[in-house]
C-alpha cells in the first residue's frame, strides 16, 4: 500500500509540474492597425449583403412550395 501511495504521489508531482511547460512562450503580436480592421469589416459587409437576398429567395421558394395550389379555373364560353 505504501508503494502505491508513493507511486501516486510521484505521478501527481510530475503531472502537476508539467502544466507550466505547456504554456505559450510569448504573446503573439500581429500589428494589425485600424486599416486592416476597416478592410475586414468591409469584406464582412459584402458577404452579408450577398446573403440577405439569397435568404429571402430561399424563404420565398419554401413559401411557394408550402402554399396550397390554386384550383385551375376553366375558361367560360
């Protein structure tokens, strides 16, 4: 039993001390200025502007398929 306790204690110490070795070495800095963020925002605006008509078209098609078909009207003579 003492051997198992020593083994568990040793494993806990080794595993507990290994967590700090997995940490990142430094802070990543990409120097993105306001111009980059404006450009990315403009790109996102273009994507959203393209998605809105597509979503409206899809809803229109689903609504058309789900609607009751109108009865055919026979022409009068």
